[in-house]
C-alpha cells in the first residue's frame, strides 16, 4: 500500500470526525469525509445524542476507549466553548442486588484505572438533591465522567483535521463502493446541494474506505458485499422542566433502565425500559429529511418510564415531559463495536456501532490499525471477524440486538447466557449429553455442557469418602465413616463439602451457572477417566506447498517437525502481542490441523496465507472428544490397534487409526493435565464414537466447569482472558513456546525484559475474574481467571501483577464486591509440577 493512501471516511458523525482527526494527526492527511447530510449536525445519532459518558464497563477495552475519549474531549473547545463538561457520573442503587453489583462495578473501574467510589444515600442526595432519599441505598460516583457535546466534539475534531489537510463534503451520499482485484478503489457518490436541484454523480478514488455510517452501516455494507451485524433500534429521550435542576453529575437509575442529565432548567430523561423498537433500513427517514435518525415519539412507551422517573425524583411530579424523541442508534449481537477490515475486500474498513462514550478511543484504535498495522488497545472483543457465520444471519442479529437492548442496564452474571436463539450449534454428542442432564451454556454458537446432573451420585460418594478419610485421621472426632450418607452428621458433612467443593468459599450470586457436581467430575478425571466434548474447539486445516514456511513464519515455535508431531505455538501481532495460542498438528508433509481459539484465528491465518497455501475451517463437519484420566489406556487400548503405550505414542504426537468402527485422528494432548487423547472424527460418526467409548462402562462425562478448574490447576492459559494482544509471551509465562533463533512475525518487537507477569494466586475465596488486586493499599493489578481447584482444594485466581510482586509467597488482597480477600502468589503449576500424571 502507498505510504499515505487516499482515504475516504463515510459519515461525519462523531466517529467519522474523530477518525479524521486521529488519522491526520498521524500524518495521513489525504482524508475525505463524506456525509449525506449537512455539517456537523448531519442527521445521524450524534446529532441528538445527549452525550452522557459513563466510563466504567466490565470490558477493559471499552473502559479504556471511554477513558481516552474523556481525556481527549476534555481538552477540546469550539469557538471558545468547552466541548466536554466533566460533571462526574453517579449510578444509584434502589435494590440490594444493584447495590451489591455497584461494588463489583467499582472493582472494574479500579482494575481498569478509573477512579470511582461508593457513596452512601446521603452523599447521593448531596450530589443530586432531587433524589428521593428514601429510595436510594447508595451509589457509585466517578468524578471524571461527564457530558460530551457530541456535535461540537465532532466539529472541533473535524476542524483540526481540516487544518491538516482533510476535506469534509456535506450532501454527498455514498451510493456505491468501487472495487477491483479484491481491493476497494473508491466510492461513488450522489451530490445534491440544497441550494440547487441538480444531482451530480462522482467517484471519489481511494485506497482505503472506512465506513463510519452509524446505523446505516448495514446498507453501506451491502454496497461492499459485507454483512455488518448491527440492528438499528429506537430509544426514547425526553425533557422535563422543573425547578432546582442540579448541575451535578450525570445520573443512572439502572434498576428502572433510566438515565438523567441536566439541560439548564430541564432534566433530560433517557429510557431503555420500553419494548425494543427495531428500525428497518427502508424505514429510516429518507435522504433530505433534516433528522433521519429521529422517529415520532410514542408516548405510550414512555409513560411507565415517566412514572419511574417521578418516583426517583419526586420534584418532577409538578411537571410533565416534552420534546420527546425516538432516536435511532446501533446494537450489535454482543454489545461491542464493529472494528476491522472486510475479509473479502482489502482496504474497506468498519468503525461501526460506537457510542459517543467510546468514539475517540475507537477512532484512535482504527487509526493505529491503519497507520501502524496494530493497535495499543486489545481489540479482540471488537473485531468484525469475531462472528461465526451462523451469527451473521439477519434473524440472529435482530434477536440478539433486541436482547442487548433489553439487558443493557441489567445486572448480568459473567456466565449468564442469552436464552434465544438456542440451540444453534450442537455437537454429535448432544443427544447423549441431554440424556445425562447436561447444563448448557453457549459459546461461539455452540451448546456446551458445564456439568451433568447424572453425576450427582458421584458427588455424594465423594463427600462420604472424604469425610471418612478425615475421620481416619487421629484428631477426627467420630468414626462415622461406615455410616450411610443419610446419617452423616450435618456439621461433619458440611465441613467435608466445604473443603472439597469450595462451596463455602463462594457466595450465592457468584455460584450461579455453576454446580458442586463440578467437584465430582474433577475428581473422576484425576482418578479415573472422563469424556470432554471438545467439538467447539476451532479446527483449521492449513495445507499446500508453502504451508510449512507459512506456519513457521506466522507462529513462534518450531512446527517443522516430522508428520505426526503436535506443537504448542503462538500467533503474535507485529508488536509481539499474543494473538492466540494454538496446537499445530502436522498431518502430512504439506498438511496441518490447527487447534485454535476462534474465528479471529481463522481470519488471521486466511489474511496472511500466501498463494499456494489454503486455510479451511474444518470445525463444522468434524467433532472431537477428549478422553482424559489415569484409566484412559484401560478404556481405549482394547478398542484400538494403535499402540497407546508411553513409548509407542509420545506426548504431543498424533496417529490415525480406528476406535471400534470409527476412523479417528488421535492426539496425545490434554488441556486438563492428565494422561489421554483428543479423538477427532467426522461429525457423522461422532455419536458412534461416543457410544463406543461409553459402552466400556468406564468413563463419566465431564463439563466445562470441571474443565476450567482442572486447567487452572495446571496453569494452562485461556487466550482472550488470561492473555491478550496486550501481553508478550514472556509476560504471559509462555516463553517455552517461543523458539530461539527462529524468525517469525512479531519477533523483532519482543523484549525479554519484564515489568509485569501473569501469576497464580491462592486466595481465601473463589472470585470471578476482573477484580482489582491490591498491595500495601495500592491497586497493583487485576484477576483474569478464577476457579476453585477441587483437587488442590484451594481457590485459584490468576492475576497480572508488577514484576516486583510476583515472587511466590508475596501477600496481596483481592477486592471482591468491596471486601478484602487475602491471597498469596504461588508457584506454578499448582498441580503435578513434574508432569508425572501426563508423561507415563
Ligand atoms: P452517526 O452520528 O449516526 O453518524 C453517521 C453518519 O453517516 C450520519 O451523519 C449519516 O448522515 C452518514 N451517512 C449514513 N449513510 C450515508 C451515506 N450513504 N452516504 C454518506 N453519509 C452517510 N451515546 C453515548 O455515548 N451516550 C449517550 O448518552 C447517548 N445517548 C443517546 C441517546 C439517543 C436518543 C440516541 C439515539 C443515541 C444515544 N447514544 C449515546 C448513542 C450515540 O448517539 C451513537 O452511538 C453515536 O452518536 C454514533 O456515532 P456515529 O458517528 O457512529 O454515527
Ligand atoms: N486442544 C487443542 N488445541 C487447542 C487447545 C486444546 N488450541 C487452543 C487452546 N486449547 C490452546 N491452549 C493450550 C494450552 C496448553 C496446552 C495445550 C493447549 C498444553 N500445554 C502443555 C504445558 O504447558 O505444559 C504442553 C506444552 C508443550 O509441551 O509444548 O498442553 O485444548 N488440540
């Protein structure tokens, strides 16, 4: 690509303007921004957004987007007037559940570097005198939140861009995306100036086109042959005149899906309490309407919200609302923006589904990607290519978009699934898993069992057995070991359960979507043998004459070993950040099977593949079951001619053969850290394979809850949670997967000098993830994954900490719902450090 390409941005809303500023600030000055409307109230969502900026979000990336937006807009002025009013932000709780959740929220803010504090009801009223003191339990106050004047923020950034050479063209409607040879070459525009009746058609040539068209994104996407998975939804906003409007913080009343801000002597009220109101592209106001993003206000939808507003702010009783709008903006299936380049059209980029709150951060990320080829933000949650094909259907986008609207202010458990549309993707083992009482949650469209109710009796056995072991020790009180379960004294039973299951170490809300049955499944895996459905593991085939050289260049480890070898290897980006961790299995000289983390990997490999190398998603149509545990050989050897001895089938190697009637590829790999194999076959034979294994009478089925606990005991990282592109392999503790003296993408950017590290903590309670970690009263890091380690009988939390605090034995505190949970840095792995269970 030319070093300073011609670039067209579609849309002069706040995102397009911010992007023009970020790009021209980096020296890309040949920027043309087109909008169908006038400047700068162009008629999109930005034109009427009340501009509340609440920074705190469970996502680190989204919080960082918002913090950057606040920093940037705080310095902007237009015609001598500040564009950002840093009034602070206050979220109030009127229910116990919300009040508890605000404690968790304060933790996210702290983890991601935003200062915020919990305040009591009196302090809430001090900040917002119109609040009904009796209704409020407390609040969360962030002094740096505030109000962005969206149109002014856009214009101020646009002016700066223009000074550096950018052009802004109003009344230019994009009607075509020009392409040639798989690249974008420009946009076709229709020009209708208000002062003339003439219509002019032009082509603006460009090497790069960025679509920042807000909720018109799907229509522009269609011009480029690209699905843009967002749903335009109308959302209600109105104003009410009342004396004593505070110029205090922006206010959220999330228990009733409401937010408020001051407008001089009026209060603005936004509501998410109404039914979702999707808007089809052809229902959006026609070109030439002053405000196509605004639809007629529907009072009947707003009335309940008004009653709730009056209840919280009784002064409103004397008033009524006016100037109501149903304003349109974008919702995606998972609530994150859409950032990235079209998979089939080079040079065509999206910066879509972005709130005012995140606008400058997203613009910066896109500019960094374009100019430097990498971003300083971890974008994995936002990349366009995160969606599976089944998640791009209009029906799915509509259903999930609506659901996201409904849930936008709900208290959401990190594991809480969307209820519909489900099920979508099921493995061939699904029917058996249903019979076993599987409890399913969804990932990448797959139904995945988290535990099986059928294993409940194992839990009873386990409790009894551990209780009797405790009783055999000299200091044990009574020998109830022989007694049947029903007669086990409650207290003794309680102790056994507590120690075994970690039940007492985890509170009720946190224990949702989890079952103590996971303990029994963990034990069965460590002591006997269990089947784990690994079908949802993304499988990618890479082949062709150049495939060895390609994978050698793209991944960090040496994968050029003889066919039959499996290698754990990493994908890095140009700045040395971990983009993924993979298992690379060499099936033949020129053919590899890659075990990956998701669609982002497929996209990354496909984009980088040179001619002569093919990359194919083989996940659909195949399946995988992990057979793991010390009894695996007893189970499997009688079913197969493959030599399963330690010498005959090396750790991290593969063979093809038969298990009963079923042709399989067997890989000696285990994410749970036990002896065993992953068995792959085609989907049509999956059920036969499962039934063949099951008929031995040896295995139980294990779910993701046990799986997660087992992998944390072994210290196996989960990409996207434990490490992301923000982290180098050395920081993430993955140096063993980086081959010395080998050239690969990202190598030059790697430094072995460490300032922080991912380490295991042993804590006094089971936490959930994303909690801040403190040392000597200072916030020093945050938790990534957490679980109870059933076999080590301790709660585990992995955390990022500054290097000076990573020595084993260092005492820290995890802030959990506002409580201090003691924890200690431990040595990893916490289980089987000599690999005696795996290599035998
Ligand atoms: P837009 O502002 O919609 O800009 C897109 C531009 O693309 C438009 O100007 C349009 O004319 C142009 N365009 C479209 N198609 C074409 C074409 N074919 N050719 C040329 N130009 C085209 N967010 C917050 O963070 N805080 C809030 O408090 C908040 N409150 C909101 C309240 C309401 C009532 C609504 C509706 C939204 C609110 N939002 C809020 C969301 C926020 O307004 C949007 O997410 C944001 O403004 C989107 O900015 P944008 O630049 O992506 O899109
Ligand atoms: N199975 C397969 N592919 C995968 C995963 C899997 N790809 C994605 C993800 N999971 C990769 N994650 C891991 C993490 C750890 C290990 C395997 C996959 C692992 N590590 C050993 C260790 O760290 O000691 C061995 C490493 C080595 O010897 O190089 O087993 O679950 N197919």
